[in-house]
C-alpha cells in the first residue's frame, strides 16, 4: 500500500524499501495464499473510505513542520549502519 500511495500522492506511506521483506513473506506463506491475500488486501485498502483516510493523513502530514535534528542515540546513521553496528556488537557481522 505504501507503493500505491506513492504512485497516487507522490509520497510513500513509509520511507523504507520493503520489497525484499515482502518477497521473503510471500515465499514463507506460499504463492497461492499470498496471491489471495494480495487480492483481499487490495480490495479492502482500495476502498473509498481508506483512500479518504490516507488523503487526510497526507494533508495533515504535509502541513506539519519537520525537525532535522539527529536521533539522540544514533545521530544521522542510516538504517544499514545501525543494523551493522548492532549485529557487530553481537558478533554476527
């Protein structure tokens, strides 16, 4: 749905790329069920009420100020840098 909103409004619902996570989830669930689930979610999320809610959230979010302050713990580190630091601390990376 984030990609759908991005196509309609020019802005994704969340800024993370979840394509790899989605592919893994589809593999775990199995393709016949994953396709049915996609169809059901598409029907529900494609309804006019849901579109109105997303449009309202987008308008509210667009008018809110942004704060470019670094995270108090991680600073301006990217998600990859944070994951590598945490996994490195556990001796995995």
